[in-house]
C-alpha cells in the first residue's frame, strides 16, 4: 500500500506526528511493534504518574490529622491495587490513541518495521510474515529503552529496569536505585513513600545532576527527611544476585559499602532503539549511537527523517512531539520555526516536585553573563503554608544587563504545573521587571514566581 508518510513508532513523537500529518491532508500509517502510545503512555510518563499519585494520596492519608481530619484504623498501601490502577490508566490512554487514529483516518500497522529500500518499509508480524509498504516520507520515531551497565546486567527478576519496576508482584522490603535522574528519583520516592527501604546511588556529586545546585541540595534534604539513604559521588561496582537478596557493592567517598536489597533498579539512562531498523543498509548516518539530522529532522538519505530519543537532544516526550510537528510541517511545505532547545522545560514528579527551564546559575556564569538571582522560599508563601507544602522555592536567573530571563529553577508543590509560565516568558523575552510587575493571583503557589523576580531586583515584599 502507498502512503504519503509512514511513521515507525507510536510514542508521543510518532502518534502526534501522525495526527498532525493527517490534519495537513496526508495519507498516513503508523507502524508499532507493541502498544499504541509507545513507552511514554504504556510504560513511562503516564503509569509512573499514576503510581506517584497513589503515593501522594497515601501520604495525605497518613498525615490527615495535620489537616484536621481523623481516620479510624490503620492506613496501609495496597501495592497490587496501585499497580492495577496504573495499568488501567495506561490502557485507557492507549485506547485513546486508537480513537484519535480512527478519527483522523490514520492507519495502524502492527509489527517490527525496518527501512528496506528507497521509500520502502518492511514490516514483520508476530508470525514472521513480511509485508512491504511504500511512502514518499518515512519518519523514524522508535524511541529508547533502559541502558544497561556492564556491571549491572538486567535480569528482569532481581536486577530490573523501569518497566519491571511498574509491575512488580509484591512490594519489596528493600531496593537500591542506581541513578538519580528523573526516572530514578521518581521511583526512589515512590517506593520509599509506600514502605520500601530505598538506597539511592548517584555517580555525580548531587542527585538530579542536571538541575541547579540549590534545587539538587533541597531534593536530597527532602529525600533524607523521608528516611531514604542517599549516596552521591558513588558507584555500583558489582551485584551478586545469587542469594535470597542482592549484595550490592557500592564505592563511596568513604570507602566501599555492601548493601543487601531485594531489588536493584537500574535507572542510569536510556539507549536509542536504532538496531535492526535498516539504518546501515540504507546508509543513514549516525553519531554516538543517534541518528544525525538537520534542524528539520531530515537525515542524509532523501525521504528519511528521525525524531525523539533516537536523535540528539533531551529525551523527553514533549520534545519528541514538538520535533514531530516541526518535521511534518516542513514536509508539508509550511514554514515552522526550528525548536529552541534552550527553552525546553524539564520536570521531575517527586514530592517535592522539581521543574526547570534554561540555564542554571553555574552555567549562566560559565557562559559569561553578569547575573541577577532572585529566590523566594515556599516557607514564605501563604498558599504553600495552607497546603502543608512549605519545602521548596522558586529561583530565577536574569541577565543583569538586559533583564533577560536566563533560567528558572523550582522545587516544591505544583511546580511542574507552574513552569509553563516561565517557558512562555522566556520565549517572549520578557524582562525581570516585566515579570515582577505582572500581577499574580493571591493566594497561589505561582505568586512565588513574581516574588522571586522581585527578589532579583531588591523589591521583594514578603521576605
């Protein structure tokens, strides 16, 4: 069958691109080897947020008395029910993609796809039967998987990746989480909050190492406050999983430690899914394991494009979606602006939440800027106090010369919802004075943004 565009992969890059292509009048097919929605909807963004919400509700219930609410009897987490809810949410979202494809007349083809010649995609189904399809344009959106370290081989039983962490049969008594990026920190928080004894191991000097130093220090304090063991500047040297428990040898700044754990979760990053999809045969150029593309995601092979986790850039769902839209609009003859990768928000859904956009304080100085920094603590926020979420702050960094917003870094309640305001502000090149003179509603957590801007210019009222 002939198409205008075939997209390989139905994650947030692939399915969003497909729907936009259909809106632009193209005949579209998406090839998916597993479930519509890809890793994000089925095994990443959505089910993890469901589990994290369950943990939050459990924490609220445990501390109900703090809010003047009495609960008779013991409050206990039902781990199996939490997992079932997360799977139900994920399945519902995947069915939503089916509906959107039907609504927009996007064809779904199930199987493993590879490039098989000019304008040709070959799809192998579960039985090994192969079918060829042709398209003027082929977009690779095959995503990524958990990265394995040589000394931390994933066996799917005791040493696991994020997928297995979503569907464990029972709540482990103890767990070592290796890596404190968004995935590692979120799982460490979830399991610690519902009763697992968690040790978080991070090779870099701080947790969430891509975040501003002040944010990283605050999150580490919050983790330790909930009795999580945090080992930064440390590395897992080996894991012996032959006994009832894993014996994890961790090299720390103070020497080696041996930690016993039921489960070891490897959360040390991702590897792009580029194997076996015909890149070598077609001569598609790669670099450091990722597909090389131009600013509109075209490869060196005519008619072949790539987006999402298999190209350079932040491996984030919203980035893949944005890349897909830019790519398909360029194919359609529109004139989209290339993505500004300096204005991509990042979020970590722990408690407290973390969100950021732009340069950290350290990177601003490295870039040669003279800066103004404003910081407003949640402890001074009326809404945060009323909500019982006083840990955290908003930190804004401005260019001292022109007032340009260089970076925003937040930790605390609701900050993953608040970051979009600062992404828009940065895109529109709003100055610090314009931001602090923009009236924010009271009482809200978002007032902290206005107050942080005011703090940078010595006009802050409430601290």
